[in-house]
C-alpha cells in the first residue's frame, strides 16, 4: 500500500515490498524534521549535535518486528531505514503502513542518549489508522480523537532497565514535542506535535 498521501498523483519513490513514498511526502517529512530539530529546545538539539550518525533500536511488542540500525548519516535521513521503521511501527491490526515523521526517531535517539541506554525501546503503539484509533477510543477514554498516532507522529514506548517516570522526566526536559505519562499502563507517549505534557 502507498505510504504518504494516497491522493498524491506525483511520481513515487519506490521503496520495495509493494510500499511507496512520494517524493513530495519524503521531502516534506525530511524538511519539516530538519526545521523542527533546528528550532527545538537547546536541551534537545544539543544531544544530537555533532553525531556523525544516529542509530535506533526498537521492537514492536505486538508483532516482534524490530529495527536496529542507523537511520541518519552524513546529514541525511536514510530512506531504507525510514521505510523499515515505518513498517515496524505499522498499524498491525489493519495491516497498514504510513511514513513516520523522522523527527520522532530523533526524539527517541535523544532519550536513549540522555538515559545512557543501548537497549531497544519496546513499542506499545505506533501508527494507527483512523478506524483503529476510533475503536480504541470506545474503550479507552485517554485516546484522543485527533491523535498524533493517526498522523504517524506518535509512539508509546517503554525502555528496559529504565523507569517510565525517568523516561517522562527526560522527555519533558527536552521540550521536543508532546509527552504523556501512563505509569499504570507502563509506557510514555512521545509525539512531534507542539511542546506539552500530561
């Protein structure tokens, strides 16, 4: 299924395995991420500045799918890595993939660095189709109608060997987007929306 805007009629950049990302969608994500990273808090930007590459490790707890590799090198996001990450974070209930905002991966990388962890993040929730999000809202009042999960700009995670309160504290201090604290459920929500916390 196509990644990005299905109504986009521009030529697409083939990503293999039947997945595509339009050039416009890919460039928009990359440029938007560069702008956000450049305009983010000093605490956040300082963590990643000077790194020759950015590496991420994560595992989807529902599917067992994982990613362990470099997603940014030489000042550029790596298309094959972004494709794999978006697939790992797909809506497995609907079996649909959407291109993730790569800035979210920068947030995760910065959290791992600040916490001194090399363990893979455990992903509880990544992308959600509108239908999946609406279904979750019927039994969970904490699910937002216009969730950033639907935009592929949010992730719910935990980190082995680190407390959710510790992850929450680090993420809030970075001021790089939205941070939700769900200690009863054992995860932290991170998104690339406006800076806020709950």
